[in-house]
């Protein structure tokens, strides 16, 4: 979603620095971008709709700037247009602002501004911020910022410039914001991934704090204007792991990294033993487990709930975060709430975490981005160790979520009467991409069909859900995922000779039932692709069998999704779409 860069330097050349770093935020998704550069006492503002390269073309002047702010916008309030693109200026042209998040009381603030004879030019909630700043009297700009933030309801990360000062004024509530400093420059960013080249350390601005950033120092204040001391974090390998290398697309790179990610998790959890680091009492007296996430992470929650219930015999259930938040959940100190998120910033998941905490639950985060808000707020964190994920379509992070949740379930089983003993080294031997070249043929079947279905039972049904999400999000093909047993209860009426049905079968005990579902589909004219790692599947009704590599049934759910990740990617390429940046979607959904 939206991204912020602010840059201030003793050296000229800031506009190039800003654009270079703004491009590193492209992966988060955006529909327009803009920059405000300060020279003398005037702002130079340029905006464009679409790719950042469009904005870059408008910067055809000498780069003798020392200070500027910029933004990638993912439209929330107001359509995609130049008028609504950030930065926004105050009516008197003294203030410029870029903003991530949503100002919820924006209508009230607009009404108030009308009474002060301020007419807003855009349809955005953001413009109210600079309008309020401009209304306040006096010279102490950091105090003014403090005053304005008390008027704002909602979530925000903001970066402001005043035309007469080489200073970046920043503030945040719920939305993340970071500041880095070296000998010559300071940079403000909504994502530390941007700091890798020029900075060795950075500071996470604490929630509900504001800061005054000059080229020499960063002063942070809390709501009561007390100075706050913030400790620096190293720019680590995670922030530097976003290089595309030899690949054409991040989606391809990230799928190919799955075996490496599995290896990293197994060795990291062996060396660090994250479970030993957790206080012994934390897992005691847990009566139920709730796993909460969105999209792909929600599918990992469903799978994690199965693992925990099967291995540790504790009642466990997966929840969609946006539903969980409004469901009046029954939670107390004997409930373990697990929040699963690649980005660690998903608004609904974060707000669900706050709800669970307020009800006294034990909270555990399974997250990929180590410095994220969810990682910071949960009682305990289990890292995904997947390295940075750039493509909007989540792939390697999903496999990592499943493995970490399985390690957690195995650990929890130690407190039960049937401790599990799983040989995870099998994951080091399996061929993750066995026969993937054959998927090209299946891609052709998908492209010839009018309707696509994914069915399975148990863990394979969850795989069907995730397989459907992968295909629809990057190919825009409408598809349906349902449990095989539900076919007869409605969805079978959709099946005809233009339908393609993927039957996923990895459980020998359920194979016969899956085969009979296949026959029902065939009888209605549908084509069937069986995706399995079981031997000797005999069924005349199946049109195509794709075999992925054999592995112990306890571990097959970690790899059974891979053929579908590859299928989505290959189909997307054949259709000529971008696998990394699907339309309408953002990598990190930081608003509700
Ligand atoms: C799908 C996808 C989304 C995310 C969801 C949650 O490929 O990427 O469904 O899984 O938006 O995001 P995180 O895991 O960052 O909380």
C-alpha cells in the first residue's frame, strides 16, 4: 500500500535519491506517485499517475536539492488522479505532506476547516493535515504537529516539510515509520527495506510519537512533548535480501527459494531453539488456540489449527482477522491467540492482536518481517525466516508459515500424552519441483476452460483454498475451491463440459472418496486433473495426473501447494499479465 520517503542531506542530489528509494517501495502496490522538493523558500511539486517512471520523466532539471518528501499512493479516499496524489500543500503553500493510513474523522475536520474558510482542493483525508498545520499560529512547528496529531482519529504515518526550514517533521499512530541517519543525511521511510544501501542503522519511530529530523539529529517526542530515547536497529540481511538477481520476476524467484527457506527454518530453529527461549509457563494451561490471519495467512491458520489439534489435542480454530475483530470472541488468559502474517502490518490482524491482548489472552506472532508492528506487539514471536517477499502473491512465506506452525504443534504435543516425533530431515531430501515442466500442459487445460474448481478433503481442502487464491489473484480467472464432500450440496450444478476440476489427494485413507468425487464430475462432462503424491491411483475418469514427490504424509501439506503456485505463475505469464503486481492488490494491507 502507500509508501513514504523523506530525505534530507548536506549534499545535493536528493531528488535522485528519493526516486531511487521510492522505487524500492513499488512492490507494496500503488497507483500514483509524487514528490515535493524544497529549494530556497519554495516547493517544487511533481506528480504522476501510474508507474514511478512516469514521475521520473517529469524531473528533467538539475538535481541541486538537499531536501524533499515523496509518496506512492494506493487510493482510499478519492479516485486515482493527479489532484489526489500526494504530496498535498496547505492553502498558503507553506506546508507539504505525505501520509499513509486513514484519517477517520476527516469529514468532521473538513467541516471544521470550512468554518475557517479553508477549501480543500483534493478528495483526500490527507489534505486536512496540512490545512490544520497552516491554521495554527506561532513558530514552534514541532508543537504544532503535536497539536494536530491530537485532532486526528485513525491511523497515520506522516512526513511534513515547511517551506522555510530544512527539516522533516514526522508522526505516526498505528502505521509504521522509520528514520535512518549517516554522516551526511537522514532518511524517513515507511519501510526499512529502503535503508540497505546508504545506512547501517535505523530507528523505528514509537507509536503515537512525533519527531523533528534535521541533517544532524533526530529528536523524538511523545504525546506530552517529553523527549523519547529510541534505540537503533541494524540494517540486517532481511532488508538487503530483495535483489531480483537472475530472475525475471520476484514470483519466480520466491517460488524457487522455497527449498532454501525450509532449510533456513530447520537450521535456525535447531540453532536458536526459539521454543526454549519462550518462558516455560507461557504454554501452560492453554485450553484453546485461535489462529488469526488474512488471505494466504488465513489458509496457513486453518492448516495450523489442524496440526495443533491433531498433535497437541488442544481445541484449535482458524479465523479471518476482519471477521474475528467483530465477532465478540470468547477469549481469556487460557486462550493462546496466534497471529500469522508475512508483513506483520496487516491492519485487521494487528487490530485483532490488540483485541486479544485487551481480553488477557496469550499472544504469539508468526511473522516474516522481524521489525513489524505485529512482531513488536505480541508476547512471543516465532520468525518465518523466509527473507523478504516482494511479489504481491505470497508463496515462500506460506510454505514457511506451514512449517513453523508444524514445529509449534510438534512442540505443543510435548505437553500432551502423545508427543509427536516427526523426521523433518525428509524435507531436505524431497524434490520440491519434480516434473514442474509438465505443468505447462495443465496451464493449457486451464486456458481452455471456462470454469476452474479446486477440491480436496482435510488438509487437501485447505490446499485447494490456497491454490484457488493463487490462481485468481494473478490470472484474474474466477475459480471455486470447496471440500470434495460439499460438491453435491450445490456446486456440482456449475460443473459442465467447460469445467476443469483439480482434485487434490495426498491422504491414502481419503483417496477412494476423492476418486468417487472425480467420477461425479466426469459424469457431468468436466475435465479432471488429479494432483497427488500417492502411488497407483487407478481411475479411468481422470484426464491428467500430476505427481509431486513422495514424502511422509505428515509433511506433504508443506509441499503440496507448490504445483499450484507454479501453475498460477505459468498461467499468468501465458496470459501476459504481471505476476508480481496484480491489479487492485497491495503487498501490505495496512488499512482496514
Ligand atoms: C495472497 C496474499 C494475501 C496476504 C494477506 C495477508 O497471495 O498475499 O492474501 O496473504 O493480505 O498478508 P500478511 O501475511 O502480510 O498479513
